[in-house]
């Protein structure tokens, strides 16, 4: 009897712990396409909305990955998945993405892809800052403004572009490493959402219609 | 007959003048001074930092390209060669560039032999597709905020006083001897791909290894931190 009670207690405890774990899962169908900026090696883009189904804040671990495979399912190339925001509160939605620039000269050899979402042991802490999208004739820029009284070191800016169905069709983030934005000053980040890429997306029924811009730094 | 001969000689003469002129225009003349070697650390962490100056003595712009730093012993034997980088990547006629190299001394075949001297070598080529304007912005060496991964920061203030946004430029810092103005240590170059709006300013950090500052202090060497900005025209 005692053993049964102990076993049930251990089972309930482990279930409780599992429930307290953070869990990042896919919230919608993913989007994957291949594009080349300069007609040489292709870049494979992968975007997907995710949600934290757990009861704790969650970040992606460095083991989270996106890979492209041959017909037999063997991985040909691989990249770590990134997420915006970098940490999701319980029930919060975010987006995961990868830009895999492959050296494979023949994009047709890419028969399938695979992704793995793994939660980090400890969530990242970050601070958000306001940003605005600047539409130029060339690349799109995000302007990040430091509205705090401190210097904003190593700032990152991001863009999330969605189509008419609300699907993420382009996501990018840029880091200004070893750079500090003084209080009240701004810095523009190139987001690589070029007119050619927008034309490509329109031709493939993935025309971006909304853009979300933001900035953050890690604590 | 006489006229034909005259025309022939004139043509040959003009051709020779043209070839000589063309040859003179593409002739590259350059030199590289091996200014300073700093040996820091010991054992597995022993490292040498090399600083030098590239002089473009031609009347055309040149790209030094990737260079080499050759280490020699007291007998003049080559101990090792390591890659050397020169910034900016394009040197205007009569201009100068800053050469940087580093080497883990534990990699020497005989660590006890010691490096007695060094030299730089390049294969520069004519290049006029890109040019840079050099600026010397304000900078401050922060002796208080040591970064264990990178060293002591030199914070450079980059101001955009122009009417257009400023982007795609290079930033570097070097420690200059107050006695003879030679470069003592040159940092790695920071490539700045983001854009500073017109009228705005930001900071960027270049780092000096702790061991370098400690050595200069030990040798009582007076120096100044100098920042350089290379903005493409």
C-alpha cells in the first residue's frame, strides 16, 4: 500500500513538474520557400508562428534547428532556429524563423525539411524598445530609438511581415554588436526586405501586407 | 620614300611614348614598415601582436589585399608566417594604411628561440572602383570596465554631421606612441553595416587586450588611443 501511494505521489509530482515546464509548440502551418538575392546560392526561408503552451516563460534552446534533407531524409544543411520575442510568457505567441544560406548549387536536391523546437533550461531576459519601419526605395530599414536614460548597448531590431491570411512570410533580426545608442538617439537597421524579394513573394501568393517592427536588448 | 620613312619613324616614336606613358601609369610603388611587436603572456597563452604602416608611394590608388607577416630569428631564419591585414582596404595615392597581425607564440617550432624581427609583405594592385574618406573621431579608453572576453573598451563616438545617413563604414582604434607617433597596437576593424541618421550619433567599442595595456604600463610607454573611421565615398 505504502509503495503504491509513494508511486502515485511520484507520478503526480512528475506530472506536475512537466506541467510547470515551458513548452513551445507550433501554432499554425509553417511557411518555407527558396530565394536567391544575387542568383547564386539559394537561401531557404522558414517561418512559423509558435505558442508557449506551458506555465513558465520559455526561450528556444540552441538545439532548436531547421534542416533541409535529401530524398532519403538525410540532412544536407542545418541552422539554429531563432524566435521573436526571445522569450514567450505562458500562452504568448511568437514566431520562429531560419534563413539557411546553403552552398548546395542545386536547390532541387532539397526534397524535404525538418525543424525541431526545444526549450532552453532558462529563459532569456530582455527589454523591448520602440521601433518604426522606414520605407526606402532600396532595403527596408527599422529605426530603433533609445527612449531610456541609459546607453542602449548591443541593440537588436526585428521585422515580422505577414500576408493577407496573417501568415509570417518574412522575419528578420539584426544585431548592432558592440554598438551603443545614446539616450534620445536612433540607429537604422537594414532588414533585407528588398523590392526584388517583395516581387518574388507577390508572384508566389505570399505578398506581405502588414509589418511589425520592434527592438530589444538582452538584460 | 623619304616621307614614308618619316611617317614610319614618327608612328614608332609615338607608339613608344604611349607605351611608356601607360606603363608609368600602372607602376605601383609601395613600402611597409614593421613598427611594433608586443609579446604578451607566457606558455600556452603567449601571443605576439604586430603593428605596421603601409605606404602607397604610387600616383594611383592601390588595394594592398591580403598580406603576410614573416617572423625571423636572430640568424634571419624564418620562424613562421601569419596573415596580415591592412586597413583601409584601398589606399589613395600617397596615402597610408595600418597593418595588423597576431600570432600565438606557442605555435613556434622552438618556443625558446624567440622572435628577433618581423616584416610585412603584400601584393598590392591598382584599384580605383572604391575610395574612402578618413576621419578621426573622439574616443576614450575605459580602464575601468574590463570585458573578460574582449579586453578594455575604447569607446568611439561616431557623429553624423552630414545631410545623408551614414553607413557601411569601417572603424578601428590604435594605440600610438607619444614619443615617435608609431602604432603600438592596432585593434580589429569593426564593419558598421547599420545606418546613423543625419544629425545623430552612436558609440562603438573596439577592444584592447588586458595583457597589451599591462605590458605598456610595465615598459612605461606613453601612448594615446586614436580612432579612425573610413567612410566609402
